[in-house]
């Protein structure tokens, strides 16, 4: 009897030690971005659903976006795992420094020549490995890459309202049905809030708190929807954003910067994008670079960089698209060109090291650990995590799975199942010996 028992235990342990014959089942992935969700926006608002997510999944203390902290560049870093200098989506506006054309943000969304610069976003990579993917308003999702489109892509209309809660819920219903009825593997879903209200009213305005409550209800709606669609055990969800938001500093608190007070811009620059938050770009007229840089360096509350002298840590300097001169304002200062036309009360585009530029990262689902407060990390590392979750081979990228993989349950769902079977067997054996 003793020997038989010993043999049985040995057999069970041996079986458990063998590699699993079948890999863990692939779960689906939903990536949601709430534009401009500063890392601490949930700390002065009642957010029961976001709080519950932290219990049921992973919450990073905060997430650091890439330089530059702007919507299109940052979203594209998340979906490619590449620094902005490599993917070259260096602005929200598609521009041409020769023709001086600047296309508005939403028009830029559909222009493949702005997005397709040789770096493949996750949708395309996943599709090429047999998965089905979709993009719902996510920046870059409406372009084609080497001629290849995302399987299903919805672009925001020009007059799309950012804050319609009914529409937010409809979008969730639709996306969940793509997973449950059409077997999509990856969907990226984008919302234009709280960025919009942060710009118009400022991050400290009560309306910002109201929109965070709306986001919180939407997350609650998502979770009941996942149950209804029977996706709770097969869908991983990552909720993140592209940058934070800071209050624009105005008179009389500060002297606002007007760059034209330091040099006649039209005499030295052939192209510029200014009056656009904390980040400005200028192309000097031939032979005028030194004069431009010297003069702008006399302006307070900003830093002037020549492209080829930018700090390595910005990962911007190698961009072929970026003009020769870049200006980054100190936190909260707007880079006004000639007049103070500026009506925004909040903005971004400032240095990604500033706490006000930090943003959020939350994740939950079958492959994520629970009740885990994660140390801050850079958004560049989300890409390898998503590839791991989807069980696909990543493209060359600048992230590292080592940074984020501790969020994951060891070995995935089926490994855990076999562990619990083993435990059950062992306790039955124990019972037998006691009889
Ligand atoms: C800018 O426009 C000019 C003139 O149409 C064109 O030759 C050039 O290729 C464009 N540059 C870029 C980077 O698209
Ligand atoms: C909000 O969206 C719903 C559903 O799309 C629509 O019926 C409604 O008219 C919208 N409300 C506003 C104020 O735009
Ligand atoms: C802006 O620059 C002025 C002049 O150098 C300086 O006195 C002031 O402290 C700066 N303001 C901030 C908020 O850094
Ligand atoms: C980012 O990744 C690309 C592709 O592997 C590589 O060419 C580039 O040098 C990397 N950038 C940095 C700063 O390591
Ligand atoms: Zn944004």
C-alpha cells in the first residue's frame, strides 16, 4: 500500500513536471485610450469602477509617455513600440515644410503618407500572423501600411462630439460584438476625453471631474457588457492614455512668451508650428539657423534645441521629418508666435518627465494578476506586452517585455488549471492514506 501510494504520487508529479502538450489558449485583447487622462485624475473624484479595476487587475502608479507628449506621436509609440524618431509621426498635424501645408488633426488621421514610414503597427503585424484586428477611432488605425489596411477601421467624423455618453456605450456594445460575434482578436478603442475638457476648461475645472465620473461609469458599463457577451474569461483589457494635462500659465501670474518679441520670425524662419501648446518646431531660412537659435535662447521659460543636439533621452533627434529647430516650453507656458491667440486653459506637449504629463495604465483580464500596484514605466513597453498577450512575434521595437511581464499570471490559464488538478489529486491521496 505504501509503495503503491508512493508510485502514484511519483506518477502524478512526473506528469505535472512535463511541458504542457497544448499552449495556453490565446485570449483576445482590447486596448482603450482615453485621450489626455492625467495620472492623478481619479484621485479627487469618486471612481468606484476604476477602484474595482485596481482590485481585479493591475494598476501602474503612472505611465510616462514618449517625447513628445502629443496625441498622434504618443498613440503611435504605444501601438508600434518605437520611439517617435523611428516611427516619424512627429506631430498631430501633417505638414510639409516646403509647401507650408498643415493639415488639421482629423484630416491627418486618414493620410497614409503621414503614418506609413516603414514601422509596422501592431494591427498589421497581428493580421500577418493570422489574427483579426480592428481600430475604433484610434490614431493611425485609418491609414494603410505598405498598402495593407487594418481589417476594420472607423475614423472619427470631423464634427464628432467627444463627450456623448450614449454614443460611448454604443461604441462599447459594438466593439464587444466584434469580439463575441465576429471573432476579432484585437481591437483598439479611442475616446477624445478627458483631453477635450482639459484643454477647454483646464485640469482643475469641475467639468474635468464630471467627465472622469462619466469615464468611470463607462468602465462599469464595459464590465457588465463583457459579462453579457461572455467575454470576461477570454478578453484582456488595457486602459491607457497618451499624455497628461497642465494648466496654461497666463497673465498676471506670469509674463506670457511671445517669440516674435525676441526675433522677427518672418525674417528667419521658412516654416513653423507654434501656438500649439508646449512644443514648437521651426525650419530656419538658409543661413539663418544660428541667428534664430541665439535670439530664441534669450526668451525665458523655454529651451531651444537644434535637432542634432537634442538629448539622447528624447529619442527625437534622428527623425528625418523634424525641422532643424525645436522649442520646448517650461511647464504651463504656451509658445505664442506673434499674438496671444491662445484660448486653451490646459495643454500638453511639455517634457515627459513633468508629473503633469504622466498618464494612466490599468489592465485586467484572464492573463493579468490581480490586486497589483505596479511601479511606473514608459509607454514604449506596452507593445511587447500586447504581443505576448496575443502570442505573436513582435517587430523590432524599443520596448522590453522584462519591464511589464510581471503583470502577467505565470504560465497562463491552462497551466494554472493543471496546477489545481494536481492539488486536487494530492489532497485525495492524503485523504486515502488517512483512511
Ligand atoms: C513637400 O511638397 C513638395 C512639393 O509638392 C514635394 O516635392 C515634397 O516631396 C513634399 N515633402 C514631403 C516630405 O512630403
Ligand atoms: C448622443 O448619441 C446618441 C447615440 O448616437 C444620439 O442619438 C444623440 O443624439 C447624441 N446626443 C447628442 C447631444 O449629440
Ligand atoms: C520665467 O522666467 C522668468 C525670467 O527668467 C523667471 O523670473 C520666472 O521665474 C520664470 N517662471 C517660471 C514659472 O519658471
Ligand atoms: C529602436 O529600435 C530600432 C529597431 O530595432 C533600432 O533601429 C533603434 O536603434 C532603437 N532605438 C534606440 C534608441 O535604441
Ligand atoms: Zn492626446
